[in-house]
């Protein structure tokens, strides 16, 4: 009987004897040999790890998840930006309308004797009002310049007081105005809340109420829709003509 390497160890350990004779030796040695316990004759060792195909599939899944995450983050950032701009625009419009209507309400005869309202149409209005409460009535001009509503102010000066238009101080009030051709509308003393506005050309002496309407649309190619506010003010210093 031929004894292999690992089997020699067990043969020496157990020693010769009747129990190791014949086929019994082979059975005992096969049972004890480590190689016999690890795999059976005719079997192959299993490979541990991933195949190339499995690695490619895992990589593709990871890339898809990463791309979806980045897209979601981009959408969230875009929505937050639009909402923030929308809230800013609303606050700006409210402040502009509050300031403009307050100034119009206080419209009065100019320091040089001119009528309280100098000019009026759908895109601009010029009037006199003491906007800084110093006892002098400034010449106030609201007007559209492209898609921007601007305001120009001229303080009276000299003796007698006059309005030097070269000293007008202009500032931008609202940007991205979408209704730039219909910002101001005017009403006479018959307006009861349901009548139509005065048509152009405006008969300035009969104007008793002015409505300011502003619609702002910064994102013209996406939601949300334009933000619109309007406010009407009665010119309290003008008497109703008989």
C-alpha cells in the first residue's frame, strides 16, 4: 500500500496494527487527512468575489443614484431661489405702493402755485407733495423706463421758490415690471368702485382718485406667475368741483 505525504503522519501516529491493515487504513487515512475533508474528488474550489459584469452593474446603479441625488438637490435649490425672490418682490411691491399712495394722498398746490397734479397718463404721473415733511412741496415724478418704475424728485429752491428740473434726483423703484403700459389709472368724483377709469387724454382737473397697479415677473420663462398688487388713493386736498 502506497502512503501519501499527509497520510504518513497519521500512519506513524497510529502505528501499525490490525486496525490499519487492508482497506481500513485507506478509510481511516482518508477520514483524517485534511485534504479529504476540504473537498471531494472531482470538485473544484469556488471563487470568492465579484465578476466584471457584477462590478459594472453595481457601478451603473451607483452612478444613477448619484445623478438622481444631484438633480433633486438642484431642483430644491431652484425652488428655494424662486420662492425667496417671490417673497422679496412681494415685500418690495407693498413698500412701493405704500410710499406712492401716501405721497399721492398728500398732493397739494406747489410752492410756485402750480396745480397739485402736473401731468398724468398710464405710464407716468407728476404731482407736488411734501414727502419729507419739511414744509416744502417737492415735485414728484413716477414714470416707467423700460421695465423699471423710477421716481424723480425735485426740491423747490430760490426766492421765490421754483423747481429746477436739472436738480431732479432719480432712483429706481421697482424692476421687472410686467404691466409697464398700464401702471396708473384715474377716476373722477363719480367713481363708486365699479365704474370705468378715465380715458386718455386725462382731464387732470376732474381727477379725484388714482390707482397704482404693479405686476412684477422676474422669471418670465418659469413659474410662479407674475406678482400683482394695486392700491387706490383719494387725493384729499382736492375739492369736488360744483
